[in-house]
C-alpha cells in the first residue's frame, strides 16, 4: 500500500472515530460485504439474535431479547 493510500485510509478512519466513540456500545465488530453492498455491525460475538426489525430506510436491527446486538445496513455504499 502506498503512503498516499495509507494517509487517505487513516483520514477516513479518523473521521469515523468521533462517531464510533459516541455509540453506547464499547465493543463492536464491523464487516462489509462489497459484492452484496451490505455493512454488518455486531455488538456481541456471536450475535445469536432472536429477533429483527427492518426499518423503512433499509436498516435491519438485530435483537437478542430486548438487547440490540447488531445492525445490518443494506445498500451501504449509497448512504
């Protein structure tokens, strides 16, 4: 990876940090399926969700009981 590309990547990560640390969860795992254009954010590993709720904006909330254990963002690159 070239220095310019590393610097661009770091800049994008730094922009994310201020948003991520505001989340109520302190641990999370993030996976992006580029082919499907789906972003997965898990607050528990393994998630073992027992229920889910699809929002009108293409976001799927994943629950284990009343606890939010994950978020799936469809068409992530368009957001």
